[in-house]
């Protein structure tokens, strides 16, 4: 069993070295390195969403506010977030016209947020937000009233 643990430690060390090398590169050199995105999925009241829309960039301080207002949260890989999206029961209602207490699903893709994956406490999730990561709102949808389908995959606050 020790060889497996050692290989994991070695691979993590290589990843950290790779990341450090990437941060020290010029912007032209960074294009050679693939950017890893994570999906931050939140369920928040509509009142917490102010002037946001799909495909909009979002800054880290606004993400922290959304995490503070979330009743459910999950940070995972992009493909798992796509799967969970299919489980949720959403409506086509306009987010700007719904009752402020309605629950809204928001998915934010964040670059260099690997440290956030799998965190189960909002404080730890916020602490691991990358200070210089790019973030965009990918999905924004109102949940069906009293729907709990798909929420079992999330962490409850």
C-alpha cells in the first residue's frame, strides 16, 4: 500500500510544481498550459442575485457573498456539474421577475479552483477561492417550487 501513497504524493508534488511554473510564466507562455476550471454550484434566494446573467464575469468578492447566501452548495468537476444540472427541476421563469424568496441555481466556472473541489464547509470553500482566478456565470435558473430533485448531491448549509 505504501507505493500507492507515495505515487499520489509524488503526483501531487508534480502538480504543485507545474502550477508554480505556470504562475511564473509570462502571459504568452501561459497559453501553452491548459487552464483547469471547476464548477461552483449554488442554490441561493433570488434576492441575492443583483444584475447578473448567464455568461457574465463575476469577481471573487461577489462569489463570497453568494456563498454566504447559499442554502446549498457544491464545488466539483465540470462534467459532474453537467450531470447534476440534468437532475435539477428548473423553470424558464425570468430571474429578474420572480419572488425574492424563490430559490435559484447558479453555476460559476472558476479557473485554478482545484483546491475548492469537495469542500463541505462554506468558510473553507471561500478560503480556497483562487485570488486571481477568472470566473464566469455559466447557468442561472429558477428551481421549481418545492422541488428537491438533484439537491441530494449538494451540501446543505
